[in-house]
C-alpha cells in the first residue's frame, strides 16, 4: 500500500522487485487488497506481454491513513 500511496500506479514486476516478494505471495496480497476494495487492478497487454498494474482507491487511501495514524499513536504512547 505504501508504494501505491506515493505512486500513481505500480505494475506487478515493480511491486515484486520493491517488496522482494514471490509471485504467489504478491498475488495473494493484491487479491486480498482488491477484495477489500483498497486497490484497483488493471490488466492489459503491452505488445504481446500481459501487464497487471495496481492503483490505490479512495477507500484504500483513507484506510491506509487510518493505519498510519494508529501506528503513530502506538509509537507516541511508548515514548
């Protein structure tokens, strides 16, 4: 989610490389985020190669911000 918060979109290979995730692991996480409606998935072909790219939804942005705020509160309580 953090990658998508600072980029308009990211494709599967970009996420895989940045996160160091396996194909299966990344696929299962993106599927869960799509099901929760936190990300949009767009499948297309570039030349003859399939390309899947992801972007964050308004709901995804809102929920990620809530998550960051909760983490900040937790950190501030322990200091």
